[in-house]
């Protein structure tokens, strides 16, 4: 059965620091979803392999955007439960004909290419460690959101009706905009502005897009206003500053 256009699955674990990505993913989905789209978000304990396979079988989404820890050949979800192994053909065929977006360390090295060989139309992910900032609580400041504002521009543009190539171009443009915000823009006086710009530069440099640039997952959605509006009101938290990466698995 062909995968279904206008159908999206978002996997949002919340343990092991993954809530730093899941909070902005949910916000971006809410801000950019369009009428007529069938959207499933699996959050927290529901972001597990059994639930994901159930949605893949019953909803048959064209787009699977998933956060998780990873290694060169493995992608995991809540509680570090593995979902995809590069060496397991049965798992890889779960993603056949789908647009697969993995916000995860290292998976572009082996797993991403294996997914394309197994029939995924698109893979996007990272070939080294994906960095983000934990100086504030998840979702509470531009600083903790910034790496994900850039990363999830790809999601926003697909939801707004752009094809995969256009969405990828928007993502790279958003990286440049976020970098500029911390170097020359309103964020330049932040105590950690140089580290934040460096995090974004590193993530952009290791970002990988494989597969077809002409896939339109939501062809009936409008494309106006597809850029994420970064003018979000954030609270201020008092968590000690740290810089975390999505852990590589042994």
C-alpha cells in the first residue's frame, strides 16, 4: 500500500535530555500544521517501538520525523529502546517510501545510507554529534530553542507544502539566520553567544540530506509563511549552563 500524503508521524521522547528537542518540535508542529493533514505525535512513554510500528502500519505516514539518541548504525527512542538497526533489513523496510528525518547523532554515517538503499525516499540527519544548549530549561529561551529552530525548519516547510528540496534549502537558510542572530543580531550580547553560534555552525556542517529533492508530502498545503517565526516569548530559567550532545551508543 502506498504511503499517504498529508500524513505525518512525529516521535518525541522526553527522557535522557530529549525533551530539549521534543518541546520545540511540538511547538513547531502546532504552529505550522495545515487543515486536512493527519498528524500523529508520540510523546514520552508513547514514543516507543511498538507504538511507532503501530502508527506506521495503521496511518502509513509519508513523513516520519523522530528525535532520539543514536550511533552510526542504530537509532533509539524513549528509554534508549532501539527502533532501527542498519544491519536489520526488516526494520529498514519500515521506512520504505517515506521521508525519514532523524534528529540524532551519527546516524548519517551508516544508518541513513542504509535507509535509502532499503527504499526510503529521503533521509536527513547528522554524521557526527548533534549539539544543543542546556543553560535554561527546555523550551524556555531562544538559546535552548535555537539549534532546533534551525533543525526543524525542515518540518515547518514540509507542513506548509514545500517539497523536500525546498524544505532543505529553507533549513540551511534558517541555520544561517540563527548563526547571525548570535553573532551580529539581538543575541550578540548573550553571555554564551559565541558558544551558541559555534553550536549552530557545527550542526550545520554535519547536517546530511540524502535522497529525492522533489517529494511533496503535503501538496495541497499553502507555502506562504513557511519560515518559522522565531519571535517566541520565553521565560527565564536558572539551570547551570551546560552543553549536551545526543549520546552515541556503545
